[in-house]
């Protein structure tokens, strides 16, 4: 009897459905040879759904997400479809807040053979994790900022409750990476504590949690210096943890180091639920052309396998998460048949097939 896992699937907008198809296909192929299985539930949501129905995130989709074992969410939003206040449709942010997905995990990895704008030394690898708090910070007042004819105000919120959960998650992740030989056991709090009292508060909470992890190193960095060092010496980082807006910006910088958003996966994780999605947007300008890069979505699915495997003590799923990541990296390092964003002429379908073939060979 196979162990079944319910996965809520949000196809999203633009290229979203195109990159989701090979991802679900690959997950099904992995499960065929294992003792686990998936039940995929389609969850309508997004800008196109809003344009048709007036709802961006139907209650039925939210309920399915809340009940699920894991959530796969593709690219969301369309620049041409907005709320009356001018902001874009962002169900992914609503999900983060509703499910308290406080830890936005953004891996940054550059391995030998991967195209990168960095001037990498021979044999050097970049492998660190940026953790972005995903429910508070400058995103807290999303859609509810105060705007008059003469001024506008947005509220930044940092709470002790969420910050403590966030920092505990960061230190536990650093300990796990150290145990696996992936990191040095170092957590860096990225803030702007020299200017803002809210970030001094953020740093104080970080220092308090750090005392509970004496076997790990803890330090601080201002966000502007971190942006510089991510370009100059990204191999020095292990785990970075920061506020929502800072993390939003730095995660795109991290994607640039990896060669683009097309290879940048992510997860938003809480105590009970987790969403796995690519860092990139819906790219409506190339939707329907079959040229979208599915790698970020597929790598996000690999993160889901590792998370589910860890949560349920399922060794097969953890192994398959690592196998899927290696398969994507093998296809990238070969450098042939890649999608246009990586300088090739490959298609969404051909890349998905190449990754699947690597897994099954």
C-alpha cells in the first residue's frame, strides 16, 4: 500500500500552466517507482481567474490548500489585471499570510558548469540559503496603505512571535546544512539596525535566539553591504535571514547570480503548511510559445520532496528530492538545448523531457 500525499496545484497565470505540466509529470514518474504517491488537486486562482469571476483566491482553493500535504504554486499575476487601488493580483501573498508561512526559503547555488555573471575561481561553488520573512515587514499593509493627495504611508510590522519562529527555523536549517556538509553552520541576520528602531528590535530577537544554538556561528550585516558582498564574495555566505522587503530584493539578486529567474526555486514554509513556487513572474509576453523555462518550478518541486520527506521521515522522498535537483543541474551543465533565457533554443517540453530522462536513466 502506497502512502498518499495530497498536493494542491495552483497553475497560475501566463506561463504558469506550461511550466506546471512537466513538473507534475516528473513527480508522477518518480512516485511510480516508489512507495509514496501523489493526489493532485487543481486550485483555481490568480489574475486571469479574477478577471473572469471577480475572485483572485476562491475559498474552495484556500480550503484545499489548507488541507493539503504540500502546495505547488506556479507564476501568479498579470500586469494588465489589477485591483481598483492599482496593485497587482497576488494570491501567493494571501496564502502566505493566511497559512502563516513565515519562512521564505530562497536557495542560491552556482555549481561548476553553470552559467553565471560572476567571475568564479576554478572549482569554487556558491551554495547558500536566503530566508525571507514572508508575512510581515513592509508587505504587512499590502493594499491598505494610507494615500492622500500629498503623501503616502505604509506600515512596517515586525513581531516577536513571528521573528522568533523565523530565527529558530534559520538556525535549525543551518544546523541541518552543517550536518550534511553543505554549510559551515553560520547564520547572518541582514537588517538596517543602524537607522531603524524596528530593525534594532529584529536584531535583538535574533541575538536572543542565537544563544540557544551555541554550536552555530551568528553574525549581522546591513542590507546594503550584503547586496555588495553577494556579488563580491557570495561563497562566504551560509544562511542569511532578513525582513520581507529586503528578502524580496536580495532573492532576485541571488537569482541573477545563478543566471536568471528561470533557475531560481523557492518555498514559503510555516509550522504546518508550505508553498513551493518559482521566483519568477508569469511572463505573459511569452505565454503559449512553449519557450518558458520550467527549471525553477521543477527545482521548487524538488524542495517539496525534501520537505515532505523530512516532515514524514520518508527517506525515499528525500532521496528523490536530491536526485531531481541533480538531474536539473546535469541538464544545465551540459549547456545544450536550454531555453532562450539561458541562451538556447530548447522548449518547455524538451527541457522537461530531458530532466525526466536523466532521472529514469
